[in-house]
């Protein structure tokens, strides 16, 4: 290994052209920056530089010296050896010729800082890390050197959804250990299918809460909405904001088990658990799932709005609702249209028909992001 590194160094010409690559490769760009940093430890400096001089084509081979003030939200483990933190700059992606600097993958990325116990065997200790190392830093308070690691999933071999959930465990609690463990259990199973995961959802993230007469089921708007996917750029979940949901009281906390929740999932999409701060009752956050479509289809979106309109005639209401409940896949459905949503109304000479402009326009499709219908421009 050492002899190979020495031979690699000889391949680098003073002209900044790598003799191995025959162009200005990653090793040259790293080498130009050697004089601008130091760890304060000659062995560590040499170790980092040697990895950088091997990174001709594969940038992942290179480690960096990362100043400790490049991290924030640093959370110490109880053993004082491992920390979790956000790395402001994030890891290197590639060299940006235009800006003459490194382009980085993920700003503010979540990393693990793990204490290096034996500086004499630093090569062995760092390179054998199963998580994969981005570089080395030093805690200025303890003067301990630390390796900066990915928190890779042992099953997926990358930072999957389960890891993103796990990194956030310290930031929430339901106030009930059984509920916390159950939610975390579902999140740790969500390696590839995000719909398997439940969340703890604070009650103040709901508005327009409408309670039924038995105080067991509520309709509400969920400000954040359910998770779509992990957004690497923002280091957070991408969501369907302001979605309509149902809150259903949990009557027996002892039955919060996977088997019980799978029974619920037959008729519902289940997003998480919340707690009413006035009654202290825990509630499931869910959505009615269409038994025909097995998801929240057009018919369900219409059904959720039944409480918000009436024609003041039961037969008309039932006729419109029956049609709306039948449009699982189709876009054509009848609506109750308030008269003040028309303008430029012209009466025919027979006084039986009118020509008018419909302000809202007919429905095109359901917009999950806006949690409302997209419509065509106003119709005549």
C-alpha cells in the first residue's frame, strides 16, 4: 500500500498534469490545497493526503480534513464516543471547473462523528469502518480526533429511509413508551416502502378540526401532510401539504400492535398517531381507503367534502353524492354549484334556459400537493 502511494506521488508532474491520467485529475486538485489545511497532527495529515492522492477517478476514495465548526446540531451519545451532527458543506461530488472548487452533494447532511481511539493505527481504524468515512475532524473541547461517517443501513448499504427516521428519534416523543416503540418499529422497517412508516404528529399541526357527536372521530386538515420521499437537497421529507385526514380515537393503548394496525390498514391509509391536548386521548391519523381501488381515489376525495355543501334538498344531495361515489377512475362527476359562482348570466327568450360563465370551471383532476381539485378555466 505505502509503496503504491509513493509511486503514485511520482506520477504527478509539476505542470499540474497527472502522468497517470494525462489531465488535471482529482489528485491534482487535492494536492493544490495541501498547504491550506492541517489537522495539527503529522500522521493524520499524511494519511488524509495519501487517500487524496489515490483518488484519480473515484472521489469516494478520498478523505478530507473537516474543521469542527463545519458541524452544527451536534448531539452527544451517552457513551461520549459517538456524536450525531449536521455537516454544513456536505461531502464532495466532483470538481467544478467553472468555480475552481469542489461541488458537493448534500449541504447540511446528517453524519456520525466517532472518536478515534488509537492514532497509531488510524489507517486500520478509519478504513475498516463499515459505514464509510468522509474525513476526520477534532473536537476542540476534548482535543479528541473523530472520524466523520455515513450512517449507512446494514441491510441496504446506503442511507435509506429507515436511517433518516432513526436519525430523528431524539427529536420527538408521544409521551408514551409503547407508542414511541411502535412508531419507531414501523419506521425501522421502511427501508424501501415509505408507506410502511408511521409518524408522531403533534396536534397543533392540524386545523379545521371537526368533531363528530361521539367525540371519537374528527375530520381535519394536516398542515404538513404525509411523506412522499426524502429530499437530499433540503435534508428533510418532501410532503403533501394541507391534506384532509381523519382522526380516530384509540380506545385501548394495549392493543397498539402491528397485527392491530394491519387490521386498520384494510380500510384506511394510516399515517401516524397524535394526542388531543384537551382530552389527552391518543388518536390515529388516517384516511379512508377505497375498497374498490385500494387507495384514496376520486370517490374518497369527493366523500371527504360532503359535509361542506348541501343543496337543501335531500334527494338532490343524495343524487349528486351517489354519482360522486361512483367516479373512482373517471373525471366526470356532478357537483353542487352555488349560484354566486356564475356571472354574465343571460336569460333566453323562453325564460327556461340561461347562458352564463362558471367562475370555477369543471374538474380536471385531484391535486395532491394542493389537496384540492384542479379545474379548467371558467366554462360557459
